[in-house]
C-alpha cells in the first residue's frame, strides 16, 4: 500500500461441509430377504450388489464426499425386520481429514435396529484418522429378543502404510447396545490432544496404531467364544481378547498397523461367521 499501512488480516474462509443421510431396512418377502425402506440424501449412498454364494443379501454404503472433514454430519439408520438376514458393509475405508484449529469435529451417528429372529451384520471397513482429525461418532444397537448380530468397528490412527501417524486430534467414540429396551453394553473412548502419546501408554494401546471392537449376539453366540479366542491368538503383529457377558460376545483387537489389524479382523470374522464369505468390497 502506498501509505505503508499493513493490510488487515482476513478471517479464514468458511469451508463447505458435507451432510449425508441414509435409511435402509430389510424384510422377508416370499422367503427371501429384500430391501424395504431405501432413503438416501446428501453425500451418503448405498448400492445393492448381488450376493455371493453362501453370503447374505445386503448393501454397500459409500460416501461421495470422498472422506470426512471437520463439521461434516453423517447419519445412518438401518433396520432388520423379523427373520431378515442381511450384511451391510462400506465400499472403502473411510478417511477423516485434518481439521483447522478451532473447528468443530465431524459427527457420524449410526443406529442399527434388529428385530426378533433377524440376523444383522454391520461390517464397515476401517476408519483412518489423519493427523489433526477431529471426530465424534456413535453406534447405537437395538436388539430384539433372539436377534443375531455381528458388528465390527475398526480405527487406524494415521496412514500406517505410508509411515504416518495421528499425533494430535480428537476422537470420541460411543457404543451402546440395548436388548428389549434395556441397556446391556456401553463403551466410550475419548482421545483428546496428544493422541500418539496416549496410545503409547502401556495401559492404553502400548504403541499400537490400529484398534477394532467386535460385538456378536444370538442364540448360539456362546459357542463362538473358543474359536474367536483361538483366531485372535494366532494373529501376527496384533493382540486381542474376547469375553462373553449378558449374552454378548465382546472382543477388542490392537495391532501395530492397519494391515495387521485387517488380518486379525478377518480371522475373527471367519470364526464368528462360520467362514461365510466377507463382502466382496473387503477383497478389492
């Protein structure tokens, strides 16, 4: 400027945020599980691939935004009506990008409703948290009496294949399971600030860069405990444990990197699902 004055500092531009909503339901018609309700809006979409031999019918979700940024809002609601058997997966691993200082976290809310006699499989691929990412997510499961469930939620702290790690950021992860309206399981994880330092603590993750939780329910779930423990015990570069409580089979895995976590999760799913093929997208 000719008078020597400095230009005023402009506020950082406000970035566009993605919103998505997906509502699905499965019901039985003429002895076959089919899609009932199907609503999609914003960046959330679903595809209905033809099931492989020996697999359930189901759906594959995708986020057309290409990842999750701070301030994004995603809501998924999936219901299995009586006797329906279906698998819901995701087209790819989800990515949560770095947030700018002071930005609100991204929020992802998922609700699974499983009617009596139905069998639900919730098998999304990993969520990869970039350094500086801020994410709050919740998973709420409503189980009817005698309902079957296999659910997995996996987190990778940084793109480990590229040698990256999530040094700082925010993760708030809430999981609750209700049966017949009563709360039978609740789990909350909060990592805020120096995430890598927190994960390095022996009582937290002992330096692991990837974690996963699995939940299984159903009339014969107790018989899967021993095979699941055996599968977890043989996973390389990963450690895991499983327990049975209130009719729920709960397992947790910690791994040195994303590849080791995926191998351990696949071994656990094979034990829980009696070697039924995983969704094709997991093998792409």
